[in-house]
């Protein structure tokens, strides 16, 4: 298997109307002049799959000075950097793998320790309906975090369910073996993918 390029992956998300954050690719310091803050800067390299493991993700950059420092850091890892707006919210992970017996299978869970340590995830065989997606979301133990606790506003579960259904549609129609949307950021307004990996 090989990884689909970032640009092709972004186009595929757009084709299925899967919300994906705005982005720009910067190659030198002049490109930083056009940026609106706050932003996230990431090392831009198809060879580096787990960017956070190599210190290749710098969050909450608030001004030009911080952006220049972040760019110098990413340049040690790759020639270009990916810039995206800083989106506040909870981290979600949505994945898909094609099983030899069942075909495309969707995985959902909250990001961070909930996936890595607690293995708090749910699965469904594609195709799935919006009701299927909603039951997937409510099935995980950490659902209470999304529904609003300690005075926090509840996340937009409806938009998240719609996003999961669109991933199911993509998985059924395209020759993709694996999908990794990690993270998807969700808040009271929207659910938006901020990083994507397709394996073909």
C-alpha cells in the first residue's frame, strides 16, 4: 500500500463534501506575511506519518514572531510547512479499513488517551446511515464529554454523524484501503477534519 498525497486526499474530501480545514503550504519566510492568526503549523512531508512524534506540530501560534520560530523548527524536518487555522474543540478520530470478509469498516472514538490508552472506540460495517453513526457516537464510554459536562456547551453531534456517513459513502465508492482522519475537531458549531491520511 502507498499513501495518497496530501493534495489528492484534500480533493477527495472535497468531492464527498467532508469538512476539511483551510490550509496553505509555505516554503519560505515571505509566505508568512499573508497568514491570519491564530494558526497551527505542521511539518509537510509524506514520509513523516506521525508528525507529533518528531515535534512536527506547533499549536496556537499567535503572531508573526512565533510563526517564524515555528517555521525554522519545521524546516529542520522538511522543506515546507503546512499552515492551518487553530480550531478549538475536542479531538475525534475516525478511521476506515477494508476487511477481507466484511469490506469497509468504520471506526470512531475520541482522540488522545481515549483511543491510545482506553481503546474506547466503536465500529460499524459500511454502508451506514445517520442513525448508525449516531449510535456509534453514543456507544463510546467517553460520549459524556461530547454531550456537555461541567457547564461546557454540547458538541454538534449532528454534524459529526453526517461526517461519518460521508466517510462511509467515500469508502464504498473509492478504491481506498485505509482512511485515518486524526484529528477531527468538534465544538458546538461544527465537526472539521484537520489531518487526513488515505492508503491506496
